[in-house]
C-alpha cells in the first residue's frame, strides 16, 4: 500500500457572498506515478465535486494547472506526489485575479502584458502570401524558438519578489523574455530606443531585483537569467544615450 496523503487545499469562491476563505483537508491513498493532476481529479470525482482547479493538456504545455505547491509555483500535471512530503498544501497563484479555489485568471494578465510590450513582429513590409518565407539562419531560429517555449503559465510572475510587491505595474520576466525574443528577430524593425520606451523604467527591467525566482520556478527551464542580463545591458546603454541627449543641448546653450 502507498502512503496516505493529506491535501490542504485553499477554498474560496469570490462570486458567492457566503463563501469564506479556508483550507479544507482531503485524504488520498497514493498510487504509483500519481501526479497532483490525478490526485485533484480523484478528490473532485470522489470527495468534493465543487473543487475548482484548471487543467487542459495534462502534458505541461498549456500552463493551466499552475498553482502554489507547498509554497512553490509549479504545474500540477507534471508534479509527482512521490517527490513531495505526505502533507501537501495547495494554494492559487498570487498576483492574478482569483476565480475560485485554485483557479486564477492568467489570460487577462498575459493579454495585457503582450499588448504592452507589442508582442508581434513590427515591420513596414506588406505581407504577400505568394512570396517565399524569409530565410533565417538555423542557429538564430533555434535561439528564437528557445524563447518561444514560454507557455504563459504564470509561475515566473508568481515567484517574482518585485511583482508581489507591485502587482499592478511590474512587467515581470515573461514580458522581458518576449521583448528579447523580438529584439533578436531580424524581421522586427524596432530599435533599442523604441524598446527603451517600453521597458526602460522601474516597472520594466530597471525594477528587476535580480532574485531569479523566475528562472528557478520556470517549468520549461527557459534561461531567463541570460535574457534579463542581455536586456539590462542593452537598456542601460540606451539610458546612457538618453542622458547624453538631455545634457548636450544644455552644454551648447552654456557655450
């Protein structure tokens, strides 16, 4: 027989005026290769059909089942209970709007983020469906693909110390990753100064505390530290140029 697992699960329905935030205990006998996704479905099917949590792909691709697992953001579908203690606490991700129990609305946040950073190829070229696709070096294509693997699960945002302090404004690592993805794309015609207007401030890359909770919790192991470092260097150089532009006219007047 497997262990008897205790699940302490956050419960609250913001749509129900009578609902009170609480932690409900549930018990399950552990089975071989059990994941939190399997455990939560067993609880909902056999113990409490009102339990709310999200899932879709069950393969670590959609990002829907992200939650706090013993205080750490991760995906329920690829977290095996054998890797956890017998007492498991599950909470919804912070920062995002709570829908109910373990469900949060990441979609609205990520849509606003993508609009804020202009998350599409900016080009003056007119699309012609009859033309061949633009050729790209394989190494560069692989570098772009590496950054495109983000599944927008929200784990990096939930683990970010700065985002937890100022959840309304701070852009977070996923936004920085998106910006770098377009900076290295030769089809995008934006210059560093244009990116600076978006991310060169305290709500952007200069507000990052460098704690790297984002990279530590990314379920896709995207090298976020490298992207943050590259963006900080480029935006720092742009900031120096902005400073000189502000000072030079004053020097001319003084002469």
